[in-house]
């Protein structure tokens, strides 16, 4: 695999996931591009060294230094310097089974999920990754659903937003999983656990669901849009979501307040800055940054 090119237009690459590494923001996306911001998302620069140029789809940090990114060809990357430089931990070019999302509880315990119910678990910081075989779905068939977004609540329970309106849940760090039905039939592309313990998942055609009992039951929220939702970020007891056609959703205890950018720019990732601002990314890169630099 070729290393990601260092380019002056890196901030215009399609970015697919963003997270916090201490006070730093780290975003990943097309062509192995990793963007870093040390001023709360006001400006971004490209990481110094990324060993792959494949699409990166998920990123998670255990602390301000140790992070992992996943993507096409089952790639898993690791950084120990806050995202400045990355090393390849895993790839599988024998089959194009991409990983879509990754979550690390701490420096040692992590789970990555992807295509066709692929679940990988590590207990040694990614030095070794083990395949976890999911049980068959309760309604029959094989465990072959695409697993799009893994996230955790404050208790450490893990959840995965998946295809066919399914959310997976593990209460033992990823060793065992159960299937939760939301009532939706479409793909759920993102999810988040809020400070008050409630869960939000969202996805195809503007579907948004909330659970207040750790995923046992779900209630559909009226999102006011048919545009697909691709990412969610928590804001205390509230959330913000972004999606196709420039869709932005404010989700609180009263429901969902939808809005849409005039340019209908397809939004791809979102997070909240330390000062409360919403930092967004799109198929054209960083959105509304005050300035950008290489």
C-alpha cells in the first residue's frame, strides 16, 4: 500500500469521521487523509505521516496520544503522538472487507466493526486482533449485516448501529452481543450515547430513534426530513446530526429541529468543539473553518 500524499488541498478531501484527542480534533477520510486541529476546529492541517492512501472511515482515541483509525481493506492504523504519525497494525488485501468504525475504551481494549458482521477485538492495544463471531439474528438467517457505527455509554456498554434497523449491544466489552430492534427497516448509519443515558441512532431517509432504557425499547422521532443522516455528536443531554443535502438536525428532549444549508452540501461528519460550536465536514472537506493550512 502507498502512503498518503502530503498535499495543499488535503482540507478539501471528503472526511468521514472525527473525534477528540484530548483538546485536539482528529478527522479521517479519503485517500488516507488525516486532519488535525489544535484551535477547536478553526483551522486544520494534515498529519505528517500516514502509511496508507485508502479511504479511512472511523477514528477513536483512548487519550490525547493513543488513537486508532480504520478503513478500506480492513486497515487498522495506530498513533501514539496524537495523530501526527501513524503505523499500520492490520490489513487484509485478500478480501475487500472494510472496517467502518472503531472504539477504544482505554489504551488496550478496542473493538472495530465493518462489512458482513465483521467484528474485531483487541486486548493488547492492537498488537493482535481477533475475530468475534456474532450469533445468528433472532429472526433467522446468517450474521451478515453491515455494522456502521460503534459507540459506548458512560457505563461502558457498547452499541453498534447496523443494517435493517438493528442495533447490537454488548455489556461485557464486546465478548458477547445481542440484537435490538428499533422498529425501523432501513440502515442505521450512526449513533451516540448522551450524558443522561439515552441513546440516539439515525440513518436512511431521515430515520431517528431514541431509547431511554439502554436500548431495550426505541421511539421514532419526527426528523422533518427524508435526507439520510450520516453522523451524530452528543451535546450533553442533546445531540446534533448531519446528513445528505446539507441537513442539520438539533435533537433534544422536545424532539428534532431540522434545518438545511442553502448550498445543500452533503455533510459527512460532525463534532462539538470545546466552546460549544458545531464543527462539520463534508464531501468537499472542512466546512466553515475560519482558515485552513497545510
